[in-house]
C-alpha cells in the first residue's frame, strides 16, 4: 500500500502551472496528512478569485489556448456540428476570454451571444467584436457569470472550462451555475460530457533525470540530494507530455461527467476505485491522468460510463461515434498533444510489476477548502 497525498497549492492559471504539494506522501499504512499543507496566511476567497482572474488578463495564456489547434478546432467543429441548433438562437459563452468562441457562434448564425468574462481581457474581447462587425449579435459583459444579469434565458451554453486533470481551476461550477440560472429547458451545453482517466505509467528517463541524476554530478557524489529529489518529484503533480508507450495498462475511468445533470455538490469530492492489469514487466513510476470531452446535444446524451466497463470498449466506442456523429476533444497520451498535456503523480520510488499483474487502489480528487481553485489528490495503490 502506498498512500500518497498531494495538495495542489498554486496556480493557477492552468496555462502557467505551478502546482505544488506541501505534504509529503505518508509512509505505508499511515493515514494521509489531509490538509497538512497550508503554511501561508489565510487568503479570502475573493482574493483567490482576484488572483485567478488576473492571470487571465495576460495575453500569453490566451495565445497558448488559441494556438492549441486540437482544442480550438474541436470547439469550432462542435459549433459547426450543432449549427442547425445554434442558428437564430441565444448563446451564453461562460468565460469568453478574447471572445473567440462567441465569434464562432455568431458566425454560425446565433441571433445573440452573451460573452461573459470576469478578467480584464473582456476589454479586448469587446474591441474584437467591434472589429469583426458583430456588435449587433455579440454582447460582451465584463463580470463573473455568477453576478451578471442577462436580458433573457439562453438556448446554448458554451464554455471552455477544463483545467489540468480536467478539474483543476474549478471553473465547472460556474458553468453549472449558469446552466441552472440561464439555460432554457432542452438547451444545448458545449461540451456536454467529460471523462477523466487514469493509468499507471512507466517513465525511467524522467525519473532517472530527476532522482538518479544526483548520484553522479560532474563526477561528484551528490546522492545526499536523492531523498529531497524523491520528495519533490512525488509531492508535486507534474504537467508533462507522455506517449502511449509510457502507459502500461488500459486506462481506468475516474469520473464521467454529464454536464446536463452534474451538480456542484458532486464536484466537491470525487472518489474512484481502479483495478488494472499491467501489460508488461516494468517499473511503475506513478499514475498519469488525462481527459476527454464530448459535444453532444441534449437528446443524444452519452450513456453513463461505468468504471468497470472495459476501457478499451469505451475508447473504441467513442472513437467510432466521434468520427460519425459527435465531436470529441481528447488529451490522451496516444493522441495529438494539447496544452493540457497529461498530469503525472510520481511515486517516491518505482514499483516493479510483472506482466498481467493487477494494480489496484483508489483515488480521491477534492476541491481544496482553502482555495477552491486548487485540488487535493489522494492516491492509494497496491
Ligand atoms: C480557459 S479560458 C477560455 C477563454 C475562451 N473561451 C477561449 O476558449 O479561448 C476561461 C476563461 O473564463 C474566464 N472565467 C472563469 N470563470 C469565470 C466566471 N465565473 N465568470 C466569468 N468568466 C470566468 C477566465 O477569466 C478565462 O478568461
């Protein structure tokens, strides 16, 4: 049993990750030191939000998102896929940023788009709407979606709310709030479904580069730093790009979210058990997490995916549907890389597994009470 407790205590704007974990993984059998990480003076929720929104007033974040063609093309394809529904309708863009999705919707024929943005980038969004002669259709509102007053209910909600490991940043509750307050019955939510996956990974190069590196540095034995390197590597979730070759089992579903029905209460803490079988003899260096989102209409909801369903079937089923009748945005290691990359939780020491050996345990992902934009992750593995 290797319990590991990780607190994400920074960021975050997802595009500039600086995830830190302040409590070390506990040794075998000990209870996790939940919440042990907070060392700084308490900061109010308003201050956390101010810092969060300030990070979105920087152009760099928007550039990184918009240049992520996998992401931006998926949203554009989803809008065009649902063009018949969007034409002549009212859209709410939750967190419009530069306004790019609002402009896509207006060009797809939306009668009106409410483009709501809490950060200062709203000023530029307004100018972009003007420069593209869309002021008749797109209304930019500078404010939090929780605080704004719209003139009418909407037919469509679109939002790009996904953070690292899907849930980081905790923007989804704002979309759920908007859904409950402003969406007409039968309305469309884009994206409609999201699935978080996890799988054990092997990555000797990365582990050796961070930990074994200290054994011989320019001929100097610096192995005194190895314990610190292990601590650092395993306490801090790492955002990096891995490939399919690093993943040693079929993935397990941590959570499947139906945005038409999911609640803020459910978002607060998500626990999943996993049981996977190693496809090879290899050292497991940790677990990788990634997600997919789908863009389905209200009538074509993706069926709930039970976590015991063969993940291969899930993936194949989705791929088939994706090419035929739905749009899928994937951040999986075997797919084209995105700016989300994958989130890796490294162990302090690798665990050797044989081919077909079962690896099982549980993971809990919960919103930090100190700063709801952050996540606490508790992973157990045996
Ligand atoms: C990931 S960015 C997406 C920006 C843009 N939609 C795009 O696709 O390029 C999320 C944006 O939502 C904004 N945001 C997050 N929570 C919000 C809220 N509750 N109300 C209004 N804006 C919010 C952030 O400031 C940020 O600009």
